[in-house]
C-alpha cells in the first residue's frame, strides 16, 4: 500500500520520475495509482491530450521511444505502456531501443511501464531501476496489513472502522482490494452522514463471500453442531449451485488434510502457503481450523464428498437433501 503513498508524494512535490515500472498482480491497486498519477497531468491539460496509453502488441520499442521523445504543447507528457510482456520467457522483441533511451530519458515525459511480473536479473530491469523508479503493487499478506488497509480506505471515504469491525468486514467480504473498496463506497452511500461503520452496516449492504460461508460451515462441523452446519449449508446454497458448493467443500477438506500431513511431518505454518499454493492469510485460517479435525475425520469427509458427488450426478435425487445428509454424517463422526 505504500506504493500509492509514494506516488502521491511524487505528485504533490511535482517530482515525477522520467521512467516508472509498476508491477504486481493487484490490478485494482495499479489502477488506483494510475488515477493519482494522471491527476498531475490533468492539472495542466484537462483534455488529456498529453497522455498516451499504448500496448506492446501494437507499438514496437522504437515507436514507443519516439512517443516518449516527442515534444508537446504542454510541459509534461505521460506515455503508458500497458500489459508489458518484455520480461516473459521466450520473448523475442529487441529491447535495445529502450536500453538506449533509458541512458538519457526525456525529462518532460514520464514513460510508465506496467507489468504483471518482472525478472530482476534482466538487463532491461536493471536499466529501468537505474533510470527511474520501480514499484511493486501487492495486496496485503497478513491480517494486520489488511485491517490497516481497510481502515485507511474507509478514512478516504470519511468513515471510521474499528480494528475488530474491520477484521469482521474482511472475513465477510473476502480478500480482494477492489471488492473491499467497492463495498466501502457502498457503505459510504448507505450510511450518509454517520461516521462509524458497524458490523450491522456491512452485513446489511455487503454480500457475504461463499468462501467465508463454507469456512463457517466447516467450523460448525468441527464443533459437531449439525443444526449450525445445516443452517450454514442453506446459506451457501442460496448463492451457489450444489455442485459448486461441493467443489468448494472438497477443496477445503483437501487443504485441511494437507495441513495435517504437513504437521505430522514436523512442518510449520510458515510452510503452508508454498506447500498448498494458498495465501499466507488463508494458510493461517486453514491451519487453525485443521487443529480441530483429525486426519481420520477429514479422510472420511472426503470419502463422503466423493460419494455425494456421484449421487448428485447420477441419482436424480434432490441436491440440497443429498448435501444435508452428507453434512449430517460429517457432524456425527466420532
């Protein structure tokens, strides 16, 4: 999140580097950063004629360098190269024009490259690093980072949200910056002049993610509460097709089995994200939940999932009832 703050600082001081490289998988954060940078150029040219956005598919490095070197009636220009593929393995584009340009970039132009991923060992990356500024845009990894981000975003909408309510909001709405920001905008409209966001507010306005509902369902299973588990199942089934629900349950059970297997080998929570291919935050949640369910219980649950999958596809029985029977069996396991 500090990346946007750095760009705001550059804009406020009027010290835009001649070259930027922005990269990362969080397209929402990059788009937000672009709007901040664009505001600098809109001040002198509200028409937007000093801004050009191009694709490497349509413009060669020579043509992009020519755009960056061209003069404008207005003092400053922004040339954005989107969806950069120059760091991908097997790319054959001649990047020599860029390497030459980066030795002496046009000070009146900001040449911005946007990529999903980079290769820090490449000559092109090192030249960009020397000529300008490189920023990585990533979503928060830890719960505390997510909470701080939500609180900061709420403040931009003139709202306050406590640490506890922010944590509950994230659990409810999921871990996508764009979705959370959109929901905060909806809360701003819903609340009007009222300042402090409550749990009731977001539960009224924001739809709960199916992943959160599935997690709650398995929490109820771990507590042997058939009533709560069936209630959670009905909530999930209101949002998704039974086969999708079953797929999510199978995924969750397999993750829990993976945690138990890792623990039995002497592994730790720190190994879960790389071993299971999930985010650090999800890893922490799954690891804690796996402590409440034995490998034997989870293996039996996976067996019941596969039996239910077959029944859903072949028996013609009521899908909701088949899933209810499966969940009841989960809860009755010793």
